[in-house]
C-alpha cells in the first residue's frame, strides 16, 4: 500500500463546477499535511496547508480527518486557470540511520484536473 | 518567490559520464530533498537531509549519491549516467519544525542520458 494515495483522475469538469479531491495516508502519526499544485512541466507549488480544524482560502477548502487518515480539497466555481495536477503531501515520521527520528515529505500521485470552457 | 536554485535546468549527456546536479537555497532551511519525476508521473523521494552532514535515502532506490557539507548546498551525483536515469530531478527545502513546514521547490533539472 502506498503511503499517500490519491485518485489520479483525470477530472474533466465545466467552468463553474465544484470539484473535490480526496487523499488517504497510511501513517497515523503523520503530523502535517498540504495540498500542492503542479502545472505541466513546472515545479510543485504550495496551494494550502491543511489544519485539523479545516481551512478555507477563497474558493479552496481543505479538511483533515485524522481518525480516518483522510484529507480533502474542495474547489468551488472552478476556473480554466485551475487546470493542473493537485498533489496531496504528508509530512511523515522517519527513522534516521543513527537511530534517531526525523520526518520526510511524501507526495501522492496527484490528481489531474482539466476545467473545460 | 522561493530562493532555491537548481543548475543546470537542462542537461543532455552521454552514457557513462559522471554528472552533478546542483541545488542551493538561501533561506537557511535545515531540510533538503531530492525528488525524481518522470513526465506525467508522481514524485518519488530519492534522498533527503535534515542538516549538515546528514543524508538519508528516500523511498525510491536510486544509484545517485548526495552530500550536505553546507546548509545551503545539496548536490546530487551520478557516477556513471545511464539512459534509465533520464528524468526530471526536483530539489526542495523546508524549515525544521514540529510537524514540519511547507517545502519550496527549485525549477528542476531535466536530465537526458543518450
């Protein structure tokens, strides 16, 4: 089982539609969560962090369900410019070679969104 | 804009050559990462570092090696490039903190081994 799983899509939606992406993660001790956006042939960029209480930024809403190890991203009133790949990212605990602890950022496979005119 | 830089942006090189991909950040971030991404595919963590003189292997086995002699610099080396190494390599950095913080990415190096 992958550490972070997403539906790869593609999601083809008309302008103005509401679209929801889901993501599950395997490590219950994971501490922080993010949604990134990646445009074709570009580097990923942070869209928003995901807080336990849920958070909203304009048309975007992110939610976290720790009990179900599940995070979501909702995009309302989608625009053509929202077309991109949306990546779920989890900061997971990891063991160092010296026996200590650290953490590492693990990316989901990404969900491709195509907003149609 | 994030202050993290990768060079070269594009590299076409012959099989068997030794190459080093450079990554530098001026944000004072403790953590740095290398990801490998094929076109249209997911990012795979191949190496990461949580501070100077610390490196760890990621989840995807890689023939590359890394070093972290200075906080701001995290180069990746392939001793003998092969066509199977053709891919995009993305470097990222983040602050160390409880639970971790967001990562900033460089623009990537597109490597083609012929």
